[in-house]
C-alpha cells in the first residue's frame, strides 16, 4: 500500500497555507523569549498573519507583503529559534 502525503490526506490545505501556519507557529513559540517591546511586536505580527491565514482560500496564492521591520523581526526570531 502506498503511503499518502499530508496533501493527499488534507487536500483543502496547500503549501502556502501550510508554510504560513508554520511561520505563525514559530513566531508564537518565540514570542515569550524576548523583552516586552519585542514580544509586543511579535504578537502584533502573529495576529496579522492569523488574520491573513483565516481569509486565505484553499489552493490560491496570496501575496503577503512585510514591512522592513517585520522582515527583520521574522529573521531575528527564526535565527534565534534555529540556534537554540
């Protein structure tokens, strides 16, 4: 019997939605490890991404634009997560 991938098991999910949720999860996990101001910025970003995720339609690309501060915050959090 052939093993099914996660896409075959849940066809309504696609790569874009999946990766967006991975990003949200990663940021949320990191949101308690920094000072108060950084935690606040992460929480605001996570809420915005959850909003975008909720409005995404299955199997449709949605371009998400990030401000330069948001990009540097994401980069900072993810590098910190990978280094720990």
